[in-house]
């Protein structure tokens, strides 16, 4: 009976989080604990305090509150000093430590260890405070803050996406299924004019060259350039595989690419979603993922491919297995794409599940 009551309570909290416009249940709990004012729900973050200290409120692309924490770091520090997800997490972590009923539920000793100094020294961070970050094999960050008094604050933070996002894997999977249909059906075309490129021939360029797991799983994007120097995504039936890779990495087409996506979850409540490829890519971009695409095999009618959405900073990867018609690019060219592409999504796969040898690119 106790377990049933706890499950029901968590389910109620989840529904409240959705109704209130929070990305996670955890953020809804924090908002109640700090008496977050109504104006924050309306998009205004000016002059919001807890215990006389300013709070930072961040929103995601779907309009939900995605972060509540003490405003510790400056915008330049968030941009350049260290991985943004790590600093954002520390802002929320410091706030959580001052909310007793939340603090009791977290295993701080396992996820964050104070090597030197005291955690409250974060309140003394200034715009010019030196910040050093050492990453240990996608498993842990050691972050050092050099204080003006000559003291250092040194923290070890586990690279654990669930802890840093404030949600367990079941909730993250639920949130993905909730949020994917909320993204726009198409994406705004990127501006490729400032992209660093390598010229392949007179009117073909390549950019974003990198590999993941294997030398044939690539993030490479191909661009064409016209006589006036304008760049655009390469998409041509003469090279359907290169074109397919381009579309799966950028989502740049004149129409939504329909996808029938089955999200593999720990729960039995997993479902199949009718979305567009662009909605999936938009979700991955919001999480700061870098995309890689590889073709496993093909037969007469289908190309069996995998899309990887990698977040090194948060140490997870969304893996998307796709069955793409061999006529895909021809259908794109003819604007006749109607049947959805079948995809299976394996969300939030921790990188520590992958053996270290996979991070050494094959020769």
C-alpha cells in the first residue's frame, strides 16, 4: 500500500509539473519551495529572490521553465568558462542544499564532493574569478574556483545526466514523449556563410567534419555554393546517401519529414509518436547535442541507418535507429514524401555503457 501511495503521489506531481509549465517534477517542487512568483510563469525573471539572493530562471524552446537556481555565474562565464550544463547544475544544486526537504532526498556525498573549501563559497564567485575544469573520461568533472582571498573551492561532480537534470530515466523518457510533438514541424534554415569549410570541388564544400564510435559515423555536412558565393545544403539524387546524411543532420527540407517513432522505455507506457524528423532534431538541439549519422546496411527497398545525438557535457546519447526508403531523396526532390520513416529511439543512453574502445576512432 505504501509503494502504491508513493507511486500515485509521484504521478500527481508529474501532472502538476506539466500543468505548471516546468520541464521536470523537481523544478515544480523547487518553485513551490521558493514561492516562485506568478510573473516567472509569464516569462519575467527580473528581481526574483530567495533568502535575499537573486535567482536565475531559464526557459526551454517549448516555453517551460528548465532551470531554477541561484544566479551565481555571469553570462560570459556560462558561455566560455566551463561547460554550461555543469555551471547551471551547480546553481540549482546550491539552491537545493538550502531547501531542507529537498536536501534530504539527494545523495550529495556520492554525486558532488567538496575537495577544498566549502560549497557556500560559490556565493563569492565574481565575474573575474578564475575557473578551471578538468574532465575525467566523461565520468566526472573537477572544477576549481580561485577565490580572491587565495583560497580555492574544488568540487568533483559526477557526469550523471539524470542527477544534473534533476530527473530519473523514467521521467526523462516521459518528458521526451511529452515534448517531442510540441516542437515546430520544420526548422529554420541555418546561416552557413560563416561556417569553416573545406572545398571538395568548384561548388561543393564540407564542414563539421568529425566521427563518433567509428570512422563511418560522421557529423559531416555538405554544402553547395552558387556563383554569388551563397551556400546551401547539398541535396541531389545523384548522390542520395550524402544527401540523406545532410537531411538527417540538419533537417533542412522544404517540408516536414514524417517519422513514426517508437521510444524504447523502461516503462510499459512507451508509445509510438507521429512526429517529424525536424521535431526530433529540434529536441536534440535544445539539449545541446551534436549529431552523427551512419549507414549500417541496405537492401532493395530500405537503408538501415543510425542517428546519434551526443551530449559529451552531460554524458548521454540519444540513439535513433531508422529504416529509410531507398527512394527517400527522390521523394524529397519530387515533394512526394508521404509515408513516415520508421524509427526506434533509445533515449538518454549513458556514455559509461559504451566501452572505452568505442571512443577511439577506427583506422
